[in-house]
């Protein structure tokens, strides 16, 4: 099972202390390719920062990213708590960070990743996309892998059945239903047929458009 390599030099981020606040100041920062952020926790006063947009954007591709911030020459580990994005353009508008310390444990939600195929003529229903675990702040797992190869109708996997990465402890209710396998119904099969027909229609439209362009070029 893959673990997120949170404690590594690639997560070093040079942070600037912000002196200007408000929507106007935030817009100016984003225009410069920077992201407004605030870091708080462990009894410290909140610090308002400006982070390099490109570098941080790459790190945020992984859930529960831990950043090693360089704030005016002082190193500070921080866990990404919340990322606010523009709902249309998906531009990162603001990041909330929580102060963490090496060796301490934090509670986070990690993704459930399903691998393999269930038995023929069955469907898989993922009831819980994530589970809550406690893990070391600098070694947070990226996901928990669930192998369902050959799983038969009636199979139910609860949170307590998951094989968590080393060093992680389950916090979610152990009886939480994570995944269930059942016999495929006519409705399930119908959905598959409709998807196939839809794909065929799209391909036909594309070919037709191409033919029209060729005709225009020839004229």
C-alpha cells in the first residue's frame, strides 16, 4: 500500500508573511501567481501568508499534504486543512493550514481505492469513499487499497475489515459499511447499454463533422 511521502525536501515551501488583507489584496496576490493562506494551531497566533501558487498546486494533488514552510527563516510544518477554490474556474483562492509537529499524530480522512473485479454478473457499490484514521503527521497514508478480485454476491466489507497502512489506526466507526457486492439488475445492465449507445452517437457526430469539413475543403 502506498504511503504519501510527506516528510521530504520536495515539500519545502518559501512562505511570505502578508501585511495586506481583504479581497483586493488577495486578488493582487493571485494575479502574481501566489496563494493567500493562514496557518494556526498549537496555541500559536494565526499567521497570514502568501505561498507560491505553482509549487503548492503540485503538492495539493495529494490529499492531506504536509508543507514544510520557511517563514522568515523559521521552519514550520503544517497540514493542509482546507482548500477554497473558485467553483467555476477552479482557481485556488485560499488555503487553511494547521501547525503540526514531528512525532505527533493527527486524524485525517484517506481515500478508499478499489482494485480488482468482482465475480461475473455482479456490481460493486462503494458506500464510503473515505475513512478516518489516526496517523503520524509526517507519514500520512495517501489511501487504503481494497482488493475485491472475485468477490461474490453478498460480500460486505466494513471499515474494521480494511488493511490499513502501517502506523495508522482506524477512527471511523468499525461497523461502517465501506463496500457491498450484489447481483447486477436489469437496470444496471441497461445503464451500461445506454452508455455504450451514447459513446457511439458521439463518435458518429464527430465523423459527420469531419466529413463536412472535408467537403468544404474540397469545394
